[in-house]
C-alpha cells in the first residue's frame, strides 16, 4: 500500500506545481512589462546618443539582407551599422557590400582568420566594434529582423528611463515547422526557470541573463567589463556579458518585446538539437545545472504521463491495491490536463501557436536529448562544432 499511496501523493504535489504555473502566468499577464513601439519616454526629451549597431555574420546569405535593411529602416536619427563578415564562404560579404554602396551608414568589415583561443563570433565582434563610433553599442544577430521602425528609438528610451547600462530585449521567435513549434518553447521555458526576468532585473540578486539577439550597451560599460576580450572563448558570450555587467555594479535589464523584432533561430530538427545543445552547454555550463534541468523535465513535465498510464494499467490488472492504482491514474491524468492548459496559455504569452500544447511531451523529450548532449560536451577534450568551426569545449567555457 505504501508505494501506490506515495505515488498518488507525489503526483498530486506535481499537479499543485502546475497549478502554481497558472498563477505565475496570470501574474505575468497582469504585471509583466512588454516593450512595444508605442513606448514613450517618461522623463522628458533628451538628446538621442549615437548608436553603433554591430552584427557578426558567418554564411548568412539567406538572412543578412533582411537584417541590415530592417535596421536601416529605423527612425532613430543617429545610427551606423557595422557588419563583420566572419570568414563566410557564401555571398554574405557581397550582399552587405551592395547595401553599403548605396547607404553610407553601413560599414563592412571582413574577417579572414580566427586566432587560437577565440570564438568566431567574439573575434568578429571585437574587430567590428573597434571601428564603431557610437556612445552606445547595439549588438544583434544576423537572423534578426526588425518588425518595427521604432525598435531602436523605444529601446534607447527605455534604457534611459531605467538608467540601464545593458538592456537586452528578448526576441519573439518565428516558428514555422512542427519541430520549431514543438521544441523551441520548451527550451525557452526551461531557460526562464533559471533566469526569470524579475530576478535578473533586481540589482540585489545575482541572477544575470541577456540574449545576444539584441543587447543595447553603453560603450563605457562594454569597455569597463573588458570588451569581447573578456569573453573571447565563451560559447554564449551574451550570458557572460550579463554576469560581468551585473557583478561589476552596472545596471542590467531584460524586457520582453511585442512587435519590435523577430528571430527564426532554427528551421530543422538537426539544427534545433545542435543549437540548443550549444546554448545549454554555454549557458548552464555545469553538470549540476544540466542534471537538475533534466530532473525537472523528467519529474515535473513527463512523470504525469507515466503516472496516468501506469495507474490505469495496474488498476486494470486488479489486486488488493487496485483502487489506489486507479486513483494514481486519475491524478496523473488530471495533472496532464492541467499541464496542457498551462502550456496553452504559455504559448499565447510567447506569441506561439497554442495548439502545440498537445505536443509538449515531444518537446520535453527532444529538450532532454539536447541537455544530455550538452552534458557530453563537459567531457575533457569534447568537441563542439558551430558555424563550421570546431571548438574544444574545455577551452570555450568556464
């Protein structure tokens, strides 16, 4: 009797965890801050500082034109755009050169080598920023598309209003295929368990997070934390910049965006697995965090399905504890129903497709595979391949 009763109680507790997620989503919908293009400065008009937008691009011929053109369409008055072509073997440099020929705000910097001990993106950004003239730096990714002409204007206004030294706007993910819709929200949700915006924005807490898709940083802050030299070997330099900024006494802020910019991170299952393996390895960086993340997914997310199936099956087989096994089945099924309803609301919060709440267990399974692969990268001498460049993980992460 002890085993089935214990399992019923544990399943009930997991159900309560999912009910608490409903409460968190309701609180976020009611009180969470979202930066939109209608944002206006709350402290009056001040001069618009010069912004250098910097992007590193390696084999980005399919994305770079939309990235550059959408940034050039910004209504912000004082801006330049520097593109670091990082050893591309496609038409990336040619496309940027064509745009630069007709818009003097664009500068193309060609990178033809990668020094030992540097990550490709970090090396490219270091070279590009050396050419920058801005008082502020806006570091973006080549797969970003600005969906508003006011992204820079409202981002700068919010940074000034909050006296931020580093403002990172979280992307709206563009998800087209089944795997993108099934997996990306699960991976993103797992990140938010560790890096809740409220805690990141609280200067009293150590929590630090930034998303490299959009980081608006004071030039003086960038130099104070050591430039890209300080994160030269890091896979996820954005997270390490966030930690350096916050630990250095500078003000870090993250905010969600609506209608400002989108990112399509990956378009295939293979890309998703490889990409999130890199992100989990670079972001969590320790076996403890990776294992805890696996446990959370297995126990909180997937065990209700096992409880429902095992409970109903063992009840059907009969025996003296059939009633308790049946109770386990119903508690597990009820928890699954609550879980699906939470994911439905969470996907709406992310501007995703709510119908994919039904594929949550599939997303959890693939996310666990990425976490396990990330654990493998912690082995001494393990290799991580990204953008056709191979890194020895023992030298690219803490």
